[in-house]
């Protein structure tokens, strides 16, 4: 299943317009803040699909039965662009266990690149609900490598893949290669074009550089 949040009129579109805007992009704090706020909105939408159970809560004047999460999902962020987005999820799922994985482009002399996994730190995923947070899905290679690395730490019951921007080509590739029965995609917007250098157009540029500064 693929859910595209920008298809409905909501504040999501305002935040996406700001992270795309080349003038607003000069303010890295604003970029990080908008990525975080988008993470909160994505987390709220995903929360509607999770399992709940009734809990009796004692108030100063009596008691009330309230549906609460049966189990918090595990949050995994792909470094580094996914960090502010991840923070938004953690603001809502504040009792979640967290994992981090480094997936980066290793450039070659012929101007091609491969995706390398440099660091992984995750709890056991066996039988759990997992949310993978990444700012963008360009070619889809990072998500595919991340998925293969993560399932070596246990088979999740369900996986939610959340990204603010995706190329149609990258999304199609990921959907072809991942199992359909237990994966749900949550996307802000899908752009049609992917350049030969694997940049999404119109996209927003390099989300990691915009949030944290350019790499040397």
C-alpha cells in the first residue's frame, strides 16, 4: 500500500513547499524544523493503523477507559538526512526503541556510485512493527540495502517506510523488489524525474547538506 500525504489538502503541503524553496533553504534551522514537523505528521498518520488496547486511567475525579498503544513501533533512521525526520517520529512515539543505519553513496571514477552500509545499531526486530525513516527515495538503492541489513536482526511483523520525497522510478524499483504483504509506504510527494546523477527533479537538492551543511 502507498499513502501519499500531499494528495489531501493539509499543512503537509506548506512544509513541503518550504523545504523545496531555494530561499528558505538558506536557513538550515528552518529546514531541520520542517523535517521534524513533517515527521510528527507522518507519525500521527501511521499511528492510526497501529493496535490499541483499553486502559483504565485514574483522574482526580474518577476513572476513564482510554485506548492506548498496545506496543510502540521501533524507529530506524537512515543517517544523516533522516535524523530530523526521525526526531519528529520520536516526539510522538516517545517510548519507542530506536535504531540507526548509515547508508551512503560511494562514488567511482566513472561517475557511477554504489550504496555502502557503514554502521548499524538496532534492537531485535523479530515480530515487531518497524518504521524506517528517510528524507528521500531517489534510486531506491538505500532503502533496499537498508531493508536487507535490517532483516538480519529479525523479521518484523510489519514495516512502514516513510519518506518525504520519492521519485517514481525509485518507488517502482523498491516495490518490485520488496515483499508486498507486510510493507506500507508513507510518502509526502512523488516527483516524476530522476537525473542520470540520481537526483530527484524538482526535488529539493541534498537533504543532508541542507540540514547539516555540505560534506567536504
